């Protein structure tokens, strides 16, 4: 068993389109439970990259997110993204209590009720794009609008407030020099906004998801005001952010893999399965997310992790693990692959995964149906990719048909 290890310097800032980060690939291949140094935070951390090791870290209660609260753990961003009261920093049983309440708004049945409304919204966006004519920026006409509209409708956030809230959500995910002040200001602004909004919904509840959470009881207890405020913030940010970028990433990937696109056009019924393979294949973020802390000494993949040490996982490398996927670096819409980790794994698996899947199915399915000649209207090598966020996505995606 290894008790000491070389330390890898890991900026994890690979912005060459959607090419898989070669540093992550090296770690998966050469040092699957590696000691790493990240751009921000104190000290070093472990990084698990293999599928099976990621499963262990995300399901074994000896690895705790709550144990990291108050510590300056190694991370990607200048300021921590998550708030101390957020569900994504909780461990059971507190996590289970809050998740049960929130999950009531994201069941398959609840999400399917939204599908007709989502379809009408998407149809309207594509009517506008058709009227505009080619070339048109798909990020503008679709990706930047649909997920934000959907989650804000669920939360009943006034239309006049949505653009500003979106700006705060973007600022929270920035990396690099000078971004810390913007991150902190964005968190403060969002917290202030949702403190007022949640108090108003508790006093005068409506039919929206925030009102449901504000009045929901776990036994005799309501969520306390801080829990409710931060939960509303989490729902806004996570409810639209990644879906926004994945709409662009998925369309770009299909348009740059013509054989796979032709297969999907010929068999549109395979769309749900095809989307799962696209989610597995696309490296949708930079580096790693929220660390866990070992609460006791744990052996992982032949390495001894000491109590108190920080541990990160990479869902990206788990999705490319050759021990779990045959030809992992190939996009194969016929794959029928085992469960991917694009929505995380274990107790912190994304609550909104059903909603995201529904949005992607409606948006991508309608896009391919309405624009059978869809193609990129720019050289793929010349696209403008975001380089200052934890997310990877094209800032613009010009398309023609």
C-alpha cells in the first residue's frame, strides 16, 4: 500500500474546444489515485479518476463533504462556490431530509408534466430563429434561454429579475485572476435576493417550487430560513447552468461527428440513448468539483488516505475509464453504455437530472426535426470557446440550414 506519493501540479485549465484534458488522461492512465495541487485553497488533495474508485468516494460515508466546511480546501475557483448551508455540502441524515423535500418537485411524473410547455417554448424559439434566418447563433436563440426560462418558471421568478440573476450565476463559476471579488459579490447578491423572496413565499405561498419547499414539513419541522434561502439559490444555479452549456456542446459534437449525426437522423427514436452517450463523452467542465474529507484512514485503490485529508473525484475520467467502457474515447450513439457520471454519483447525484434530460430531449429532438440540413456556419477551429469558467462551452455557435 502506498503511503507517500508524488504531487501533480494540476491547473486543469484545458480550453481546446471539447478535447479531453490530456492531464486528466495521464492521471487516469499513470496515477489513478493521485496526489494533486490545485490553483486555489490550502495544501494538497487526493484525486480518484477510475470509475470504481469514484463510486467508492461518492458512496462511502467515510468521505464527508460536511467535514470540509470551514476549511480552505483545494479547489478550482478563487472562492468556494458552495455555501455552508447548501445541500451539496451536507452528509446524511441532514442531506437525506432536505433531499426528500426537494425531490418531490423533480420526480419523473412532475417533469413529464412540463414537457408540453417546454415543447411550446422550444417551438417559439425556433420560430424566431427561422424568422431571423441563417446563419443564426444557437447559443442565443436556444441554449441561453431554455434552461433559465424553465427553472425560473418552476421557481416563479419574475421575468424582470432573470437576466440579473443569470449574471450572478455566471460570475460564481469564474476562474482566474481577479474573479474572486466577483464571485463573492455574486453570492452575496443571490443570497440577499432569495432571502427576501423565500420569506415572501413563506408568508404568502403560491403554486411554485419555492413555495412548496417553504411550506413542506419534515415531521413537525419546516426548513429554517437559511436552509430555504440557500436551497433556492442552489435550485436556480444548478437548475439551468450546466444544461445551458450542454445544449451547445451536444449540438457542436453532433455537427462535428457526421456519421453519428446521420445515424441519429435515420433513427430518431434512439435520441434518449444517444443523449446518454453524448453526456458520457463530452468533457463538460474544467477539472474537479467539491472536495470530500476522509473522516478516518481509508485504503483506496492501493493508496492510504489519512483521516482529515481532502479527496476529489473526476466524473470526466470515470466516464472515460477503459476498465468500464470499451473504446471510451470514441463517440458511439449505439453504445448502450452502463451508467455514466455526468450527473454525479451517489448521494449527491444531481436532483435535476430528470429535468435536464427532458429539456435536452425536447430541444435536440426538435432541432434535428425542424432543421434537417443543420450544419455549422463557421470553421470549427475558429469557434470562440469560453476560457474563464469551470464550464466548457462555445460562447457562440453559428448554424445554418
